């Protein structure tokens, strides 16, 4: 079954991918200037994954992800101003300036992190799915997993319970080829990570994560399967990050040839060319969208830097519920 796209949806895809790219570029600049402290993991190159999934998500569906979470928040419709404020440690950020790059939440938008421990989000996302089923909700939880976490025990414990109890969870493996600086080929036995769900009876498939339209088709099918009470499903989305694991990583473990090869399949360019090929809008109109996005992200950065830091009393809030 295919998901047909309207003109409005094509432009939404393009603008959201651009918004993530421009946001991350600006975040890199602010990090270099010392405005962002701690770790900062950029999503540049992986935009087609979250935007493709975005096009198949219902408003009240839940999302749980890793510490590379800026793109997920933007695609969920959260305000870039408040995301940037959180990155710069300001009071009006999504976690009151205390979470930083890796720990952002928005309960009202059903976004439950941003988690700094590798693989920790998988049992949490599975638990959210349990809650949805227990409360007879019709929504599902999309739980993102990095390829590096796929060797962790809690992932398989989660798969076991999700399958046993037929929980409404869609596991999305973002396979960007490297767990920190180690190639997935050197760390994971077997070539297909999605097949690790098979011993638990979980179906899955692999999709080209550089092509947003292929992601949409696969995410639509997978989401429909989970929503119809069939239990969990695994989608392995093969993507690539252009920058290092974090801002402190020069990424010398890969060749320039490898990087250039993936840049030649840039996800934004693929969307750009498809929109022009289908004559959805003109090149001039796409450039106008780009300029609008640049302005919006510039305003987000200015908003963040003009915002106040948290009061010292904030240290004692949210410690216990």
C-alpha cells in the first residue's frame, strides 16, 4: 500500500528537512563559539529518516529517541527557538536549560527524550507502548535505536516483552554505519540488524534512509501494521551522518571517498530533484523556502542567546515527581 502525497506534503517534506539541516549547521557554529557546552550530536545527513517517519505519524503518537535528538524534535513540530534555548542552557528551553543537547522532553507533544545512555531509550519506549495498550489507546510509540545500541542486552529484553505482549511499538534502527567511531561491520555480526527481531517473532525490513520517499512508504506500511494490533515491527533505516559522532569527533576513522559517496546521495537533494521532476513548484519557490528557513533558524539562535540562564533554584526542581 502506498501513501500518496499532496503538494502541501511535498513542500512540508522539503521545508522540514531544510529546517533540520540549517538548525544543525547553526548549532555547530554556536558550539564553536562556546555558547553550547557538553556534548552535541548533529543530525546532518540523516534528515530523511525522521522527516519520512513524520509524514506517517498521528498527532498523539509517542516518540522516544537517542541523544542525537534535535532532528527528531524539529520533525515532531517542536519550536526551534525552545530547542536552541535548551542547547544553550537557557531557562525557556524544553528542559529548563538542564537537559542540554541530549535530554530534551515535551510531554504535551508526546516526545519522551532524548536519552544519554546508549540503548536506554529502548525499554522506555517499550514501556510507553505498554502504557498505550494498557489504557486502550489507539496510538503507537516509535522508538529509535542507533546501530551501536543493537548489541546491548536491554534491546533484546525489550524485543522479548514487546512481542510476548503484542505491544504497539515501531522500532526504528537508525543505521548510520558507525557506533561512535567503530564501523558497524566491526561491531555487529550479521549484515541485517532488523533480523535480530526474528527469534522473538518480530517482522521487519530494511529501507534506504537517504531517500525520504522510500522511508515514507516503508514507515507507512510498518506504522499501519503496528496500529492494527499486530504487535511490534522493526524498520532498519540505512542512513549516514556527515559529521563526527559528536562535535568533539574529527571522524578520521573513515575515508574522504566514503563521505563523498554518501554526500552524492544527499537526502535534501533527492527531495529537491523529485519535487522539480514532478513540477510541484519551481526552483525559485524552493529557494524562497530555503531563505525563509534560514531566517527562522537565525531568529531561533538570537532568541536563545538573548534568553536568561536558569535560577539556582532550578537545581532542585524535577528531582522527584
